[in-house]
């Protein structure tokens, strides 16, 4: 949807105010489920205005059934690049499936942030309406409202692990950046294997300009959405990418499979005490 048209049609109105809003349309199934549920609820973590339009960053919390110990806290972030709706759709699907059958979330508290860059999402642009790639702004004293709200979540929630969802229009398959805790690499292989039942694994020694080993990358850009350095032990961090030129339903299926695999694999790591 183009910005000029939006501006003309709904000056001064918040994105949740009109039925044609893409964020409202995306989130409607979750909002329906959250109503009347004690295990799934929504909170707005940021509200801000850009050029007369009001935007919000929603967070959905899903409380899995008790697992015996302290809950494992997982954060999943999508659409920090506004023109990558595939991750947002997959995250909505993931939470919706868990709300219907919470067993795979046993022992977990999941915080889902399906639209981290709402103005870019509405405009269909990578950058926010302030003209910034928000995924280069983290932990650098940014005053962008999206970045400070998400930094606040990352600091206060003290996640055991986070997953960021992206789609890459130059990739020929699924791949992932593995960062943070040393267990991340052990986690990421089966996660990619689960995703590759839907889409091929990205091949080649260089992906997105970085050295890759069978679809796993270790180096990445500065300023990305990541945990603060002060967390010890370091949480696991997976940045999961789908090939954006592939059919959208396959990207959604691959991403959803990856997220279910994260829950499965990380529980396994915690149970065997491999969490070093
Ligand atoms: Zn991206």
C-alpha cells in the first residue's frame, strides 16, 4: 500500500481505527483468541505518531502449560523490516496454533512481537517512516520510539533466547545467523532442517556478504535487534531468513516449522543440561 494514498484517505487516524488496516487484518485472528483467554493476551509496548498517523507496537504473550521448573522465556520478533510480512504472518500462525494446542509450549513463556516496524509495515517499506533501517539502530542510543520500546523489552524480559524473523529477496533458500550462547549453533541446525522440509537450504560459502557454513552464518551487521551485552549467561539468538521470492505460503510454513523446532530443541538442551 502506498503512503500517499494512505495519507489522503486517513489523515490523523490510528492504524487500528479502520477495517482495511493491514496490521489490524494481520492481528485479527490473535485478537479474537486473546479475548477471553488467560493464556494469551496482548499489550501495546509503544505508541507514536508519524506524519499525522498513530502507530502501535503490539506484543502477544502466550503462557504455555507449566513445565516443572521456571518458565523458559522466549522472544520472537518479526517485521522490523516493514516489507517482510512473511515473518509476521508466520508468527501470528505460530501463536494461533499454540493457543489452540498449547502442549508444544509446555514450560515456555513466549513473547511475540509480530510488527516491530508498524509504519514500514503499513507503507510496505523496509525502513520506518522516519527513513531509517531500524535493524541498524539497536544499542546505539537511538531515540526512535520503536527501538527504545524494543530495547526496553530486551533489557527487562531477560529472555533465555530470541528469534528474529526476516525474508531476503536475494536468497535462494532458508538460512540463519547464529549468535549469542554457544548452544545456538546446536539449536540452529535442527531448526534449519525443520524449515528445509518446506523450502531448500541456502547453499554456498557466502550468503548476504557473510561467510556461511551449510546455511549458518556467524557474523552479521552492527546495530541489529539483539540482546543487551549485560545478560549472563548469554541467551541464544537466531536470525531466521526465508527466500522472499519463494511462494509466501511456503515461507510461512518454513518459518512456523522453524519456530516449533526451536521450542522442541531448546527444551531438549535444557533437559540434558547442555546449556553451557
Ligand atoms: Zn529483514
